[in-house]
C-alpha cells in the first residue's frame, strides 16, 4: 500500500514538474539580467551596453545579455531577451557554426525528444531544414548549408 502511494505521488510530481522545468540550460524563465549572468557562470556572458542591445518592438522584448556558451565541444553565440513589461527572461537566441548544426540538433533531441515540426524551405534556398518543438517551450532550429545554425528558444506564449 505504501509503495503504491509513493509511486502515485511520484507520478503526480513528474507530471506537475514538466512545464516548471522548461528553461534554457542553467537559466529559468523570468530571471533578471543579473540572475542570468550568474546562472551562466563558466560562460563568457555579459550585460550588453546600450548600443549593442537589440529591441524587438513587435514582440515587446529586448536582447540585453549576450556572449558565448560552451558545453563540451559545442560553442554557441547567445543572446538573452527580456520582457519589456516584466523585465524577466523570455527568449534565448543562439548561433552555432555550420559544422555544429548536427550537434546542436542532437542536443535538443536529447533534451526535448524529436521535433514536432519539420520542414524543408526551398524558397529560402536549397537544403535548409527547419525543426520546431512546441513543448515544453517554443523552440525553432534552422540548419542550412554554408550558414550558421540558428536557434530561437522561448518560453511558451511569448
């Protein structure tokens, strides 16, 4: 009886933990700039000076932190976007060298499972592959020959 209760409680906690665990690497959605920089210890991430910040007025976000993230052999140029109303982290954009596109894709598939959306984009050029995930976050990855792989990872609803 006790083992059944423990197993049932573990299942409920696992289901409840899904959306709360949505995040990018060591950061969590809603963090401030200072919290993101602290969470990305070991990476060369810094607050961007005003002339390097990138506002996105249509989405009401502003890229205010950026730098380089490394994990093993994977190297990404990253930028962190913050909500214009709440000031909290809502999106992460990243670029990897063309040679690391497959490694980035594999990392995303290990973390989030297979993509829920796949496409080839002939109008944008031959060989461009777009992949998307809708859970636990909204994630888009574009891999194209001769270009950096680009990633946009945002909290749901942004």
